[in-house]
C-alpha cells in the first residue's frame, strides 16, 4: 500500500507541476468534469436499471397515495411502509456503484487537497512546526535540533507541550523556498518538506508514521519510528475565488462534478 501511494504521489506531483501559479479553476474545472463523467459512466454500467426504474415508479406511486388517501390513516400507514421499503430498495441499487466509486475518490481526494486545499507559507509570516510524540514527553530528555534550509528563520526554541505530547517550533520564511527541514534527536533524525511563496503548489502538510495515515496525508513517504507519530507544518487553508465568490476547493469540485453527472445521466436516459 505504501509503495502504491508513493507512486501515485509522484505521478500527481508531476502532473500538477506545470499548473503551479495558475488560477486553480483552470485545472479544477476539467478535473471535476471528468469526475462527473466517471460517476455517470460507473452508475450506468453497474446499476440494475430495470430494478431501479421499477422502484422509482413505486416511490412515486406511494407519494401519490399520501394525497389520495389523506383522510384514511390505515392506507396512509401502508403507504408509509411501502415508501420506506421502496426507498431502501432504491438505495440498495446504488451500493455497488458507490463502493466502486469510493476507491478512486479515497485515493485521489487527499492528493487534490494537497494542491488545492493548502497554501504555501506566506513569506514573512510565522507558522508552527509540530512534532507528535508516540509516548509521553520528559522534560529531562535533550531537546531535538532543528536544521532549516536557507531562507527559513527558526524564531523559537523547541517548546514541549506535555499534556499533548508535542514539541513545537515557530518558524518564519524570509523568502520563497522549497526545501527540507531536518529534525535531529540523539537516536534518530527525521526530514520534512517545506514550501513557502505563492500558490497554488503541491503542499505536504503532514508526514506520518503509519501506512493508514498515508491515505489522508500522502504527500511524503511514511517513516518507521518509535519516537514520533507525525510531523506537521501548519499551512494556511486555501480558498478558490471567482469574482465575488470564494469557497473551499471541494465545494467547487462537487458542484461541477454533480452538475456534469446529472447532465450526463439525463442524456444517457434520453438516448436509451
């Protein structure tokens, strides 16, 4: 799994590299449209359309019963049971395409979030570097040493948050940069990529120690350690603006994808 995710990350980073600095919607719009087409194709190929159409007709019939038998409690109760049964059956027809669609979306959405969901650190503004320990911290232990790339200022010594088992530094980029931080303990050393400057740009906010964590934070390889659980740089969130509208990238993504899905489904139904 780790190898698969690492390979996917390299492919995504290579594809997004030419898009750095462009307006995010220029690339997000076609990606969202492709996602909508893929959803429509998957549903068309995997749903039992005869069963779904029959269940849909039952749903409409039971809804009509509410109006026709508004003063007949026994018939209304029967219509309610029929409506629930038809709704459950219709939802069941969508289980197979839902499971099929879940796999690529679980893999790709975190990758898209690394490009569209976070901004590189703004030059001249402070940020936090956080280490999450796997065990409780001890004040008597020697402090780790933070080695920073050129252009990055380390503005504080390591601060131990004992209640959270975290070690925190305050950092500030003095110029646009793309580099690697190195955190050195007496018995181990860790690396973490860092980005500062204009966006959009592929940003890895957190490096994790578990393969499962890579599903959510796939930007860097996982590390094997009994010291740390994860290393995080607190990047600011990114929002996509279009005229007076500003929203998180997933709002734009799903609006476009669902619109394309509905139009495609309508065309498929009209042609069949």
